[in-house]
C-alpha cells in the first residue's frame, strides 16, 4: 500500500515478525467545541484529517476523544468501537486488516469513569494475517480533570478483561488530564496495568489551543516493547479551522525485539511473576527505565 508517513514512520512495517514488532498508535482529542460549535468547518476538517492520518501513519490503534459526530466512519481497513457517557464520547479505532475484537465472552468492557461521564473502552484483540497468533488489550479513555482521582471503573474493567481473556499485553491511549508531575508510570499503576516493560510516549504539551499548549495531557503507554518514538502532530502550526480547547494529536511507534514478539504472542501470560520485592516493583515504575528510549 502506498503512503507517505512523516519522519520516523517511514518504512514502518506494522506487522509482527520473527525479528521484532512495531505498532503505530494515535491519541487525539479535537474537543467538543470542534463539533458542537463547528466554527470554520472544524468538524469536517477534523474528520478528514483523522481519516488521512489513519492511512498515512498506517495506524494499528487510535483513541479519539470527543468525536461527537456519531455518523463518522473510519476509512476502509479500519473499524471503530464507540462509547458515549451522556455528552462525553471516546472512539477506539483499530486496523481491521491486522486485528479483530476477540470473539470470546467479556472481551469488551465499555463504561464511564464518572457517573454517566468520561467514557472508556477496553477491548481484547486477536491478530490477523502477519499478526496471527498475537493478542493484546487496547484501552481508550477520557479522564476526569486534574484533581479528580477516580480510576476505579477503568481499573476494574481492565482487570476483568485480563482475567476473562488471559491476556496481559496492554496498549493504553488516553486524554489523561494529568499534569507533568504525574508520571506515565503513575498512570499505569493507577489503572492496574499488568507488570511488564513499561514504555510511554514523551510528555509533550498537547493541550490546549486556548492556553497555548502547556499541558501534556495526551498519553500512550504499553507494558511490552523496547522503545516508543513520539511525534506531536501539528507541531509546526495549528490549522485555521481549529478552535476552543483543541488538542494536538500524539502519534507513536512502539518498537520491540523478538523477545517482545514472544511475549505478545502469549499475551504476556508467560511472564514470570515479580517476586523480587518492593525494589523490583519500583524499578518497573521508575521513569528512568524508559525516558532514554524516547530519543528519535
């Protein structure tokens, strides 16, 4: 398939191979004003941009927050799982040529982080084609604003999906509404992400247009892989049609070696338990373990 991805996404083989693995992931919140107010054609332009980027980046999984147009359909080769909590929406988009929702019972949990507010989707996927045999859980979420520490519904949903599917490999994409003082390791711990080699996107200021982009709210995490390369889209300038609290999209390439492929093929279920005490637990949670991997 012909495409023109930017920078480090060039020649990205988003398949699982004996030599290693690479996944393309996207997190974006164009924000509700883009749809409810639709100033300067924001809704149509945002949807066109999303469609273009799904193809250009050859995305495996994307979480699009506050995509309020329920009639939006991703391009051929992608499909979507939508969750709405009153006015709040998140849409988990997946590459349907490489992944399919697992057919087993309780592989999907959709819910709200707050009563009828702050949507999330937790879905276990099985690999197709070159990804056949792989299985992972994808999480897409929209968090409450900073200071609200309610994580219980999402934590319970992830735990239930892990238990029901015996899958521990997780990719997590969310508008976390968390300041830089809250590390991605903190985010992983709060939702009970199964232990593994935590890698995370750089804390880049994706929020928001109305405050000149000073907060790193949009995060992508995984508990497998050897490195994650991060790109902040629209970093050279915001389109004229954007307005309100419009976020910049965060795109990553998740890299892994053959060891990571073996883990992914087993859903990480074969990883040994961490019986090395608090010090080993702290090592997994330590940001120093991952930050050097963000260099492109």
